[in-house]
C-alpha cells in the first residue's frame, strides 16, 4: 500500500462516463455522444464482440510520471522502480475490485491474458512478469498476426490468434499497460470471444491522454483540478449497463 500511496500525487482516477467522457475508455467524447470516435469504430467493426468492461486504473498524461513509468518499465534496460510501482498499483487495484468484476461479469475470472508484444519482443511480456504471474489464474498466450505492423493501432478481427475453444466458457481478465486507441485490446477481446470466452474485462494501467491534442485539453484541465488518486474508487461499476 505504501508504494501506491507514493504515486497518489500524480495518478488520477477515471472520470465517470457522460458529460463529454466516453463510456468505454474514459477519453473525450463529442457532445451528445456516448462513445469517442475510436470506441464507436471498434463497436461497429467487432459486431459487439468486444470487452464487456474496460477499466482504466488511472490516466496516463503524456510526459507525466505515470506515462514515464509505463514506458521505462519495459525498456531495453527496465526500471526496477517503475516495475515495482506498476506491479503494486495493478495488483492492489485488482485485489480491491475483484468481487466487483465478478458481480459485473456474472462470475469469477477463470483466465488471465496480456496483450502480446507486436514488436517481436522475445520471451515473456513484462506485464505478465509483474502482474499476470501474481494472479491465481491460468494464463492464455495469444499469437499476434505478423501481417499487421507494430505501430498499427487499428482494430482487426484477425489481429490475434487463439486455438478454437481455448477460452470456452471463460471469464477472462485481459491486462494491458497503455490504452491509446484501444485497437489492440479490443482486437484481443474479439479473439477471446471467438475462442469461446463468455465475458472479458480489460484492465488497463494507463489510459493515455495527450494534453497537446486540442479535444483532450478540457479533459486534462478537469484532471488537474481533480482530487488525488483513490484506489478504492470502483471503475467496474462506474459505467452504464
């Protein structure tokens, strides 16, 4: 808990949906719209086969400390401090809200999965090392489709492969470090459901926000005026159903 307390001054909770905030990713939505442009595109392209819950733990404001941690924890020479910060934050968040997810999904998690690297990284993904290994769940390991470039952030139904039936009846905890457009997360959620999962909850350590992007400035202003981070705030149920 002390490790998380030290991060409270730079972390900010997701804003509730509505009032210009996307109901899925908690970024900026246009006036009168439930979803931002990207989340609307994902819903349409996936035919609704996407994550049942998207739960950002905190915002990752570009060039701020949380954003920096999310970059350097998986660099060529990873920061042990950043790894410890992110591991403690995510594991404690999940511990506080484990029952909330179970209630929202109709049952407890049965599997955990991380979004695999699309940059040819060898070995276990760092997020699996610092979080998924600490979960009392079997790990699913999807294979990325090499036809799509590492910098391609769009949604594709065939972006990831899982053996047919490998997630049958599963309620899957899908972990990712950073949500920028959400294309990879929702592509993996689609693959999980195609492999038989009945429910998917995507927990994202940082919902990235660029303060230099004009439509994001009102959101960033609200975050700067918001109270410090409260890990007990329940994102899984803080959304329309």
